[in-house]
């Protein structure tokens, strides 16, 4: 009894699949992210400068974080989150 190979002979189905995937990548255009800030938002930034006391606290925290001396109060953070989401 003789068994004949059916279908396409000498064709690697994995190569065909890889070629299809490669063609799909080439045909799609690459989308890039873009951020636009409206003129109203820019105006709001300029109208509301950060108060000096708050800026001093932010600068102090930056220094502590950079030095590795900043200690997080986990209970106060958790309480703040709970209070925020209960509103």
C-alpha cells in the first residue's frame, strides 16, 4: 500500500505563519502618543502659583527622599485614603 502526502508538499506552515505576521506588522502605521495642554489649562497654571509655605514643604520632602531619610507614616496615609473615598 502506498501513502501519498496530501496537500502542499515542501511548504513549511510555520514559515507561512511567520511571513503573515511580518506582513501585518509592516502594514500597520506606528501610532505615537501626543499630549496637548489647552490654553485654558496653561492660564490656570499661571494664575495659581504654589504658596511659599507649601513649596518649602515640598522642597524639604524632596531632600528627605533623596537622602533616604523620609519615613512614611502608614497609619496616617491609610486614614487619608479612607477619608478621601468615604466622601
